[in-house]
C-alpha cells in the first residue's frame, strides 16, 4: 500500500525565503504490510501495482518495500521512463534534488509568494536582510515570513504555488532516472504547499520541506521548520536512514550554496547552473543549460547500450 507520511526532518539555501529558504531488471510488487508512518499529518494514497527494482530495493525498514513519504509535512512517492545510452552506475541507488531554482525556475517559493501578494518590498525584504546580517536565526526568519500570511486561506497560497512552472526537461529527466531503477526525491527549504504538488506530478518517492500550519484551512501564521538553512545534509542522512542506503550511494543535484551540505553528504553531486563558484567547486560535476535533462550525460555510467 502506498502512503505519504508527514513528520519531522532538515535544507538550506544561502538565498533564503527571499533566497536562503532558498541484476536483471524486474518488477517487484509492493509489500502489503508497510511500516507504520510517524504520528502526525498523514494521508493514504491508492495502491500502486509495481515498483521498478533493477538495483537492490530500498526499504524504510525490514518489514516494508519502497514507499512514498512526505517527510515533516514535507513529501515523498515512479514515472514515465526513457532509455539511456547506458546504465547509471549501480553504485548509486537514489537521486535527491533541490527544488527551488533546480526543478523550477523560481529561486525561492517564499519570496515568490510575497511578491505575488505585494509584501516583498514593504514587509518581507527586511527579514531577509536581518537574516543575511545574522541578526536573527533561520527559524526566526521563517517565523517572521510566515506571520505575514496569518489569517489567509491556505488555498489562496496554494493557487500561487500551483502556477509555478517546472524547468524544461524535468519530467523527462525524472522519468529516465526512475526507469533506471533509482529512487528519486526532493529536499527543500521551501514549502510543502509546492512540494506536495511536485511529488504527485513527478511521482517521487521522497520529499521533505517546511510546512505552514493551518487550522480548518486558515493559516495560523506559524511554520514547522523541517529543513534548516545550511543543514540540507541532515535531510540526506534522514533519507539514508529511512531507506537503508549508504550516503555514498546517493546522487544529489542543486544550484546554490545552500545545497553544499547536501553535496557533502552524498557520493556524487551535480551543481546545476551554480549560483556561485563556491557551489560549483563543492560539486563532483557542473552542469549548465536551460533543460534539466542535460544532467543525465553527466552521471556516472556502467555501460553503453546499443543505439
């Protein structure tokens, strides 16, 4: 049975809310008895018939098969595939992406919402500046940002995030990776408002982000920080623990200084259109271009298949 579980976790971007928030291939049927999810927010999803498993299956515990997880009020969950001119090295079992600026062209979903509501220049920018000066903590930064939305309908903000487009090539790239038997997920200091949609539309196995608190559909002005600035590597460790995978078997993809800790906690990393030389130097390889599909040729391959 597929499930999405919401619980606690850890992303960091240097560009915050305004910037920093910033064997043979075989098909394996899911275990009918998956481990229970962490207590808290949770929703059930319809049964999924099969899970691709060329590599050893990733399991969140000894009892369960691969499952979808929305971590910390952040999300988790297989996609259309295309053949690669080779096979991604079997030394790797998972690919974890940054969201803002990597899967979407929007640098920060926090700032994007503020701008659409006309709050950025007159209200929210000062919080960004205070955080940049180290006058306030990241949690305080998030709290001040979220407070501006108190009393608003959660659906109003969701309508804003639903309009955010994907970067070209995202669906194709994710489809290829999943066809290769890799688990694909997202780690973001952004918001679950967006990551829930991304998880379902891309059929991802894992995701984690920060969650705005709402009661009866109305935002309380509070935020549950699951991924902190500069600590995205902790979210990689969380993923590894839940899926029983070594960090050296993980590939990470990001674009900013806030993704560096994620790079450091993985076996192979891609800086995609890096925002700084520091980001570029921290990654295993650097990819540039408009389409995310361009990173495929940068990944380590085991063999070449006949064309």
